[in-house]
C-alpha cells in the first residue's frame, strides 16, 4: 500500500500511515512518501513504538520513502503493549507536558530556576511519570546547552520516556543538538496525553 503524504504537515503523515497499518490486517508493507526529514523520523519512531520494522530511503530530491513491514503486526504490538504495561507499573501512568523553559508566569530568570528544580525533583520522587513531553520552547531543555540534560538522562535511565516535538526542534533550528530522548510528532504527543491517567503541566 502506497501513501503519498508529501506536502502534509505533522501529524498527518503519521495519521494516514497508522490508518493504513490498521487496514492492512497484519499483511504486506505500507510505504509512505514524504518530503522532509522530520516526517521520516516521525514515521520511523512510530513504527518502532508499534514494534514494526521500518526502513527509509531518499527516492529523489526532496522525496523520501518510509517502508513499514506490517506482517506480524498484531503479535509485535501485543509484545510491545505488555512491555509498556510493565513499564507503567514501575512508573506512574502520568504524562508531564513541558512547553517552556520557564515554570509559571513572571520573572524569566526565576521561571528557569523553578523549571530546573522541578525536573531535578522528579528524579527524587518515588512515583515517576511514564513520559515527559517537551514541545514549543520546552524543546530547548532536551538539547545542547540545557542545564537539565543530566537530570533528564537520569529520568530516562529510570524508565521514563523522553519525547521532544520534531516540528519544534526544526522551527527553532536545534534538531541536530538533541542530547536526550527521541523526536516525536503531534499524534504521539496527543495520544500520550489522552491515554495518561493525569497530565501535569508545570
């Protein structure tokens, strides 16, 4: 099955590809054409999250093809879901959504200090979030130059999933400086928020 998602903004390529995977009944390969590397990364990460094998190639100038093997998708998805359930048991089913380098509204210097303290405090609490979502200027916190990199890496090592908005790192020109976690898309961000028992936004 071939999907032409060129010219479509995030998360539409992921949405169309996930729909095609569901309709494939676990057979064959879903191929998606996109026109930017962020879309490629989003599709590869989505496939990984679904437990599916995927490869990407550049077809021509400005066109990339992501091929996802959906054979055995049901079995792989079940295994991944079991792993996710086990991880949720070790952490809380809580999503932390960070949209800024500052915590709260007011003095910027104070806000940055509070955010750094908040992230550090997460490493010390018995109950950890299952995922931390970084988007808008919050994306800077997972990139080079952030004072919170070590704490975020510590959280990742404790089983917390660290996801940063791909559209955001591209907008700010910091995609090549990501130091922890993986790039994600708006579909995954919305999905994590809706599936969480609670969403914390510092």
